[in-house]
């Protein structure tokens, strides 16, 4: 490789990497835990999906309950069903029947109208197992928090208006710059990619360990990280593609584009003002589809024009990845004559759109192979975190030289100090928050935000002020390990879900999350022990006095002449 290309790759890789390192670490760390979003939900609420999945979801009971408090006539009711979950998000629109609909009310001063609209509309979360409704904030849990943190959704609340959600835009830019860092990093090590792949010296000095981790783990995890960066860009900043397509192909009608892509079902039916004279139950229709689409899982259920002769039931389903990796099922029933007017089998031949969207979603969320794929993706995600940390340390050591001006060395140290404090404190803060949500009786969105972000801020400031990178690394591992070991204990004390009980009851999702934290804590503790031992060795070597070299007399080789006697 000629020196010009090497310098281009090196500078692009270094600059793009160091600019995004802290945010990229947050995305990888939170995203790694997001693979177990449903296990986290089951663990926090103490209700196992695996042990209760055969119970089913009683939509008719929910509709009967809603009729007690709402006039459902003429409404559009939508159920958003999450996989491996015992609940659903429910959205009720304003009634199309003008004789029963209420006028939209202006939002109170100081409040903004939600995206779901105002007036008589309603949006809430319903737990079918507990038969309990709650708002989004009340049903908020750590699974949802970490999932949304991995694409920086919390930053959307920052009052910066750029035409798109601020957090999503930042996450998209980070993913885009991450692509540059990945590609240039691979090109940078291309000539030695084979030799570097097999070199890892964990018992050498730390600078060597950082370099080996950065190159070896970076090469091993490159395909995974490239897939995540690419699919992340498509999922987060797809508005870059949607906007021109909407303007030039759909005359600015974005809903029509989403309808053709299958992302929404905004199909409308004319309201006839003719109430149907029959009792409506969803169970017979869903049972018929469940039998037809064996192995498929319902994802969305729409009720259009409820109670009117124009009422339709629309059901969307996702196929079992083991039977069909891509595809989507859809059925449309006309209720007044109980006719199936449209059906698309989820296990039939997939369209091009189905294949592309399914591949993107499955590769990004790792939901197609059960726990082996989830665990593999989790390990690769944590490897990404290690690559980021080692990259920061290599960047700092390479610039901590006497030929670098002092003001630049001070800046480099403080930048690394801040980045490492923000990144490494995520482990103990996450473990601490898991303990807090289990101990505190009433957990909602505000509680999780307060515990996580305030403890994260306080711990980060503490280690930034302390200015000791070794102590930051060592102590965050130790505290994270100790708190991690406490998580299964707290789950047993406050939830009664001891490991042996969840194992006997077949609650594998709750059991798995406890075992996951035990494994994380063991690894963190081993890393702490290694850092501690290496620190002791370095201190001892510094205290040992330098030995004076022994002086060995040398022969000069000169001969002394004896005087000659006369």
C-alpha cells in the first residue's frame, strides 16, 4: 500500500472513529441488551411469556371492557401486537359517526397534542394476562428504555428543531460515519489482515492488548458491524429515501407510499350510518386464520368502522422464520356478511418488498434463530464496545509523546477521559437501574429516566474529575460485577423468582436474564482481577531500585616488558 492511500485511510478512520466513539458505544451497549428486550420485560414484570404463551389474547373481553367506558360506534380500533409479549398497544380513533363523535378539544396551555390526535381518540397499552390497561408512560420498562436508547430516541426531547426528530437524526449520522470508520479500518489493515486475525496476546503489556483487541476483534466483528451500520441507516434515516420518492413518484402523498410498502394500513371504507344487528366477536375469525396460517404470529389487527355495516376486520401476520424467512400475511373480512374478501398467506411466495424488508429487520434485530443467534449477536455487540474502548486508548497513547505540543496532549487526555467516563459507567449504571426497578413498587417512564440518567451523570462527572483512566476502567468493572451478581438475588427477594423456581416452572425468559447477568459479572470480575494484578506488577517494578552493572576488568592486551638483567 502506498503511503498516500495509507494516510488517507488512517486519518479518515481516526477522525470518524473518535468523533462518534461515545455515542457509538451507547448505541452498541444499549443495542446489545435490546436483543433481550422481551426477556427484560418478563423479568421486570415477573410474568413469563414462555410459561403463559398458550393462554392467548382475548380481544373480545377487551372490546367488551371498552364498550363500558366508550361509545365504539364508527371508530377505527388498532391492536399492535409485539412478538413474545403478553400485551398489545391499542389505538382508538375518533368516531366517524358524527352523531356520537366528540369535537376535538384544543390542547391545554403548555401542552402539545400527541401524534395520535386529540378529542375522543385514545392510545394505551393493555396487558392481556393481568387484564389491565395503562398509559405508555405507566407501562414503560427497561426493555423499552434500552431499546429506544440504542437509537437515541431520548434525545428527541431536546428542543432542537431540524425538521426531523433530533435523536433519530444523530443516530443516523453516527451510523453513517461508522460505515466510514469500518471500511477505512479494513483497508488500513488489509495487507496484514490474515496475520492480524490470528494474533492476540492477552498476557502482554496493556498497549499490546489494546492494539490486538482493536485489530483482531475489529476484523472478526467486521461483517456483523457492517450489517448493523447499514441496516441501522436504512431503519433510522429512511426519510432520506422516502422524501424524494414521495415528491417525485407520489406527488407528496406520503401515506400512499407507506401503504404500498406495507408499513401502514390506512385503507378506508365509506361509513354507511347503518348499524349491524349482530354480535361481533373476533375469536372465530382469528381462530380460522390461526389454523390456516399454522406457525404465523399476528402482528396487527385492525377494526374499521366498528359497529357499522361497512365494518371490516384486517389481520396482519408474520411467518415463522424457520418456515419462511421473509413474507407477511394479510386477511380482510367483511363483517356484515362474514366474507373473506382478501387473503395473502404468510408462508406463500414473498414479494420483493417482503424479502427486502424482512431481511433488514431480521438481520438488525436477530429474531430469527432463537437464543443461539441472540447470544451470538450480543457477544458481537459487546465486542464492538471493546473495539471502541481500545480505539480510544490507542488514540490517546499514540498522541502522548514529547513531540506533541503540551496543549494538544492536555486536550487529548481530557477528551479520552470524558469519553471513557461516559462509556465505562454504563455497565454499573445499567445494573443499578435494574435493581432499582425491581425494588421500587411503582415504576414508570419518569422513574427510569431519573434513576438511569442522574446516576449516569453523577458517576461520569466523578470519574472525569478523578482523571485516572486505570481507576475508571478497574472500578467500573468491579462495581458493575458486584451489582450484576445482586440482580438475580433482588429478583428472588422482591419477585420470588429465584433461579431454581424459574427453572422448575419453565420460565426460561426470566431464568435466562438472571443467568445472563451472572455471566456478565463473572467476565467483568475476571477483567478486574487482570487489571489489578498488572497494576501491582507495574508498581513493584517501579519501586525496585536500579541495579548497578557489575564491573568486570578488561584485559588491555598490552604486554609489560620486564627489564633485561645485565
